């Protein structure tokens, strides 16, 4: 059987793309299963990893970017590509907006099964009658967060029990007991490093973090802490506003660094004393989970997705959304108490180990696919691509 995983882009490794790759690796080891990937944007970043897995890729220009009058034609072309060229047994999209696209062409594609996988809290959906009709008819709806489930249930009149909820699978790397300083630690020496790993977009609310950073810097000037904002800078208006805000608050490029996307996010997180996530809305944020897996304390906003990631033990480090003084106080509390910070970090890593395993997520997906196709998928077997896959992914 041919299983087609559908993602947004091959150009960069976002949270949904990373989760999709975990599943691709898993399914590629299942006897009798052929796995291919369809993306709506081309790029080299993920092609390397997929090539290591010997997974065939397809690119179809995203039709929502076309003029409205051509979108129906775009859907027809996508259906033709699926039915005549790819011939999938199952369509496995990884975010809500791509789930909508896949569902619209499902019955014309020749595929026997299609799911809806909600990897965010619904920000790309409009609550239209078309979306409601699609969701009412699909045999399987999944969400990686409780807030995503609740959004779908409330917006489209679905019974909550129809929506299967899972936790994102998060790699749990081995940690060197005597780690060597990475690039960031060598550059900044003993200065405290606080990091937010997220694309600079309006809903991530970097502005509240920058406002909080002025408070932090004013309270501990001798420590000279540095804030590193790592992520894509494509939302030009938001980036410009953030730079102007930092300037108006007297913050310089020496203590607030917008570094863009980083090739080695693991090194950055390991060099950081503390990780912050100031988002206003999220599903279950991968960036938070990845920091937890690396044994880092996290301060985040008190939204359902961050609560799900950090769990009950992390509630103390959740700040009110948009509240810069509250965010600053929590950052300062952890920076001032290294033993406490280390205890929080250890508890975070243990939560990822027990509640966010990749194996559990993949087993969940395999069960959903098997139920949808009416036959269980065979258990995966090891293959030689594993080591190269993990090397490329990290």
C-alpha cells in the first residue's frame, strides 16, 4: 500500500514537518508499505533527509496562493496528479489547512482513506460550511492538542470524543554529562543566555518578551544577559515593529539578537540558561517540547498548548499572555536560582520521556491508519537508513 504524507514545505523544518518526518521514518520500515511525501513548496532542506530514507517526493504549487478564480482548477489538477501519477492508498496531511485540501480531493484521488490532522489551534481555518461538511464526513480526525480538539468540536459541531488526541513525539537526545561549550556560549562567555526559538510572527508575540527583557536588563544590569530570538524573519512588518520597539526601549543589538533561522537549534538550546515562549496562541508547541527534552527550564505563556507541554509541574512558570512584568518576574526568578532552574529542567526532561515519546505517537498514527483502511499495518522493522536519518534530522 502507498501512504502519502502531505506537508507544507520542503524548504525548512517546522514543527509539523518534524512530526511528519518521524512518521515517514516509522512507516518506511513497515513491510509492504511504500511511503511518499507531497509538499506544496519546494526546497532542499527536507529533500536531504527524505533522500536518506529513499522516500520519493512530489511538489504541487499551493493553490490557495493562486487567484480565487483559478483555485477550483488547482484542486482538479491536484486530484488528477494523485489519481493518475501518485495513486495513493491513504492521504495523511499534517496540519489543518492541508487536511482541508486533502479532504476536498480525497474522493477523486482514488485513495481509500484520508484523515484530518490538526497540528495547531485552528488559526488557518475559517469555520466555513465547506469545512464543516468535510469534517462531518471524514472517518478519522486527530489533534496534537486539547485546544485543537476543542476548537474543532466547538467550531464545527463535532462530538469531542470523535477527535483523537495525542502528544507530539519529541526526540530525547543523550546528554553529555560534561558538555563542551557551543558557538553561542563561546561568543557570550558567562553572560546569561535566554532564547526563544520561534518564527517571528504576530501571534508568537515577541513584543511582550522584548518589553519584559527591558525589565530583566534593568533589574540585573551587572549580569548583562542576552536575549536570542531564533526563527524565520519572513513577516517583515512584525520584524520591523519588533526592531523599532527594542530601539525605543533602549535595547541594542548587543543584548537582543534577531539571528534568523539557525542550522543547529540543539546547540543553541544547550548553550541557553533559560528558554522562553511568549506565544499568544498555540497547539502544543514543538519548540517548548524540544527545549524540555534537552533538559532546559522553560518560561511560557499561560495558554492551553503550553500547559499541555509543561504539565501540572510547570504551571508556576506560566505567565499571563501579553503581561510583560509577569513574564519578566518568572524569568528573573529562575535566573536568580540555579539549583531551582536545574530541578525544573530535570523535571521537564522526565515529562518528555514519559509523556511525549516518538514511539507512542507513531503507534497512535499506525493504529489510526489501520483502523481507516480496515486492516492493521504490519509492525516496523529496523533498516540501515535509521542512523543516517537521525543524523540528518538533528
